């Protein structure tokens, strides 16, 4: 059996077949490095963490999910917090909310490592947890914050734990991060990011109508190698765009949980996928009887 992406490497070369992956890793590690630079070296380019940060002494950025929990507790952000919230909301609305998960969140490095190791070890078994569970966890943390007056998720947030672990060393922080890794490795494939994490759920709501999308404009060239499904952290979002022509669906992936990671673009040897705009979504020509049965025409 060929390794995933082997055809893409053969057709495009290794660098082109890993372009978006390399860019994502550079983004994730670069952002993490900026946060760690101050505590570790005393050079403060960025102060704070991914919940709230202050860059170069003038740019505030505030996590919307933290603001929602804070509002639930009855606490209003200060002026800079509101400004930071507006900047983050505007940015992730444009680029797709879950781009945070694939381009910024350092825990994605952990879960991707677990997924790759799981594949190499040939681990197939997996429990089933509905993907909507993350939205229930999101709702419960907001209700819990309202009832307790505490921003609950920050008590166990693996992102915050990972930051603290890198700065202060081993301890409870690394226990949480290790638990996420082992869960994805042995219990459920892509379980944390794809089924449980309320941060990703919050960002998916934020980017539901984002203009920047992944599309499959050359879907007729698909040879059903399934490499895109193998590497995608949310494979359920691919099928409507890739295989929905006979149902009257356009080639743009419109699902809110697409992370805009670009891995499907990388691993496709037929160049089926590319980044595009949600508005560039031509509907296929269908016979009259199929057109009448297509979604939206019933």
C-alpha cells in the first residue's frame, strides 16, 4: 500500500506536496515562539497567551470564547479587551474560524503527532463520540461559568496548560497535554479536536460564513485514492464538495468545521483542491429530473 500523499510527491515533488503543512507548522511554532520569548529570554514582543495577548505594546487580541465565559460570569472586558475581541472576530470571520485550530493552536501539533503515529502503528479501533459533543461541552462551560462565577474552561484548557508546561516544566500541565495525545492515539482517532474541544466549536461558529474556503474545482479528475480523507482532521466536510455534483452541490467546502489546513490541497496528486472563495461555487449542470430532486429544489 502506498503511503498517503505518495502520488502527490511523485507528481508535484516533496516540497509542493507539503507546502501548506510546512506553512502551518511555521505559523504554529512561530506564534508559540513569540509567546515564549518573553518568559524565557526577557524579550517581550508578545505579552500574555492565546486567551489574551498584547503585541508590541499596542495590539491587543482577545479570544472570543474566553470573552463569552467572562460575560457569563457577569464580568465585562475592559476597553482593550473589547478592541482585541473585535480584531480577532474580524480576522477569523474573513479567514475561517477554525483556521485558528490548524494555523495557531499549539495543541494541534500534539494531536497531529498522535494521528501520524496512530497511522504508522496501524491502530484501527476507535470509540464513537458524536462530533456535536463539542458544542454541548461549549454550552456546558458557558452555563457552568454563569453558575460558578469562574471562567471554567481556563482551569483545564490544554492550550494554556501547554504554555505553562513549556515555561515552568513538568507537572499537571503536561499531564493534561499527555492525556490529549494518548486519547487521540489509543482511544479515538482525531477525537480531541474533531469531537470534544469547545474552543474549536466556538471558532467554527465564528467562521460559519467566512469567504475564504477550500474548494474542489477539478473534482472530475478525482481518482478516488482517498488520501484527502486520510489526512483531513474533519473528513466529513469533504464529501459534499468532492462527490456532490450529482446532487446539485457546488465544489466549495462550506462546512463550518473545515479547518482550512490545506492538507487536502497538498496530498492530492490530481490537484483537485485549492483555496478559493465561497462565492465562486458554480452549481453543476443536471438533467431536469435530477435538478428537481436536488437540495433546495424540493
